[in-house]
């Protein structure tokens, strides 16, 4: 029957059109027949019909199938998803009869995957199927909890073969995601994120940004991560910089997230937008951003350290100088100085750049010069001489570096605290903190503990001399 129908030019297009409509609309929108029938079997029956047609046409692909490939692939993937859920009695009865007549897989979802493979084989060849199979994509597609990962994998493999196909599929996805259809929203978002780089941001950017902004506020961590991945891609387009200003509050909240990947992507999106220097950051937003960044300067994840400092640098370039920002910039100087000596080269380079940006923002030319000339040994004396009112604050920031896992940073902290102690008054509580901390470093390596004791001896000697001079 199907061979006869698709062989005739009079019946081929109408028949394919009806099949496509049933596949596309029945499972998602619960369309009824003229007599009110809304049985769940119709989408599966249309899938069986499409599979039969594809089996009949090994050497050629009907034009209607090729022209509607994006819609067909999406609806078949959706058919895999919904048939993975518990099937109704009607569907089970229908499928049992289908298996009696043909040699078909035991489950409807496996059959839907088989039809997806047949469609891809007709249009793109066997290589795509093998690439997905090597990465266990077909197996993941059959499980509800990994279905969206498999859809993302499929999108990546399709991009390698045909960007034009991927672009067409993404354009077909946008209306669905804009409507917020909950059933297949996560897999659809996974596919879109993988093919975003194929789209023209000027044409599709606004609608994609609208979709992403909704998912940034989702309670589902996976949706938030996917939305952020998409946002990082969009943020690389200069045309999207101004549009993304509306997402500042949502992104600021995500900087507090416990998931390191979420924070990393949020930092990357901010950096990309500010790098174009198209958008100026308002003072209130800059204040919130500085508060969110400061805990990340000493984060255990080196990549978060690096990105947070690079974002600080971009922020200094994109923000108007304001007195209200200066206290936050002062508090960044000591972490940047210590991380300038970090064993991780990328963190050290990011710290150097951030320290230069802070010095330039504060208009401290001598500090800016020593950073430019890369003379870190001059930094403590320069800072503590220039800003005596915050010496106690800087000491409290330096004390945790005595417990750094990196030996050079512990030694650097001892030297910094020794210089700070010489400029402090006897009654300052931070002076006692320094002496006690150095006294407690007896369990460290001989080089570090000896340096701590020598520094403590010098501090006490200087304090005694100062005391006698006072009298």
C-alpha cells in the first residue's frame, strides 16, 4: 500500500503531508480525528508508516521527506521520548499486533530510534550513525534521565556533517521553545545550545535570548546550565551585548551558585559582554558584581580564580570611576598581590592584569608603574606606605595565606606581615595577631618556620627600639 501511495505523483505529497501532520501534532497537542477519537496510537502508527516508506526507498529519498527533514527529526525524537514513558493499554495492544505482522523491536521507543536511524541513513549516510553509536548515544536516547544528553550528542554530530541541516532544525525548534512546551523542553534546549553557533545572532538572537532568560531562572539545575552554555555562545556576538544587560540580575545570582561549572559559565558570559566595551556598567550593578567576585579571588578552583580576576579587569575598564567603588577595589589589592605569585601561570597572569586595573582605577601611578615593570617585591612597602589607614585590614587579608598549600605564598605572607608590623602601633590588635600567627608556625618546613621566627624576632626588636625611643 505505501509503495503504491508514494509512487504516484498524485498521492505522494498529500499522503506524506498527512503523516507529517500526525507525527508533529498528535503527541504534543492531543489532536482529535473528525469523530472525536484521540487515541495515543496515531503518532506511533504514523511512525510505522514512515519507517515502511524509508525501507521501500533504500536508493532514494522522497522529496517530501527531505524537504521536511528538520520537522521530521524533531518529532521522531519526541516520539522516542514519550514512548519511553509508560504506554497506555491501547498502545501496547497496537504494538503487539504490529510485531505479529513484522519483525520489529519489543518496545515502541526502540522502534522510534530505529526510524530515526533510517531517516539519518537516507539523508546523511552511515558515518553519523556510527559516530553516535560509538559514544553510546542510541542507548542514552532510550532512557528518560539521559535522553537530553543523547539529543545534544546527536546535534554535535549533525553539525560536523551539515551545518545547514542543523540551522534548519534550530529554526524549527525556536517556536516550540518560545511556547514553553514542558514535555520535551529540556532535550529541545540541549539541541539548540549545541547548534547556536550555526545561527545568525542578528536574526535569531532576540528570540534565543528570550528563551534563555526564562531558563536561567529555572529550578532545574540542568536547564540553568544549558541556558548558561547558550548565553556564553551568544555573548561572543557584539550585536548581543546591549540586549544582555537585562540579564545582569539573574547572572549576579548565579555567581553565588554552589556548582563550579555554573559560576564558570556566568563569569565567561560577563567577560565576553564587557570585552566589547559597548556596554557601560552602572555603579549599583558594579558594586554588586565586586561583592560577588571578591570571594572567588581565592577560590579552590583555579579557573574560577582566573576568570574572576579577568572579569574584575574588564569591569574596571567598563565602569565609570566612583567613590563608592573604591573600598571594594582596595579590598582586592592584597588577594591580587599574593596570586601574582601563584604557581598556576594563568592565575598569576590574571592577577597581574587585575592588579594593574585596580591601580589605574585608583589613580595610584607609583603602584601602576611597579606592576608594569613587574617588581612585586616593592608592592608591600608601596601599598602600606600609601594607605596607612587600612594596614589592619590588609593584615587580616594576608593572614590566611600563612596556611596556603603553596610554600612560596606562605613565605610571601610572612614577609608581608613583617613589613606591615613595622608600621603598626603597639595597641593595634592586628599586631598581636601577627605575632601569634608567626609563633604558631613551628610545624611548617624548616625554611618557612625559620623565616617566621626570624621575622618575629625582628618585629619584637623593632618594637622594643621604638618603645625606648618614645621614652
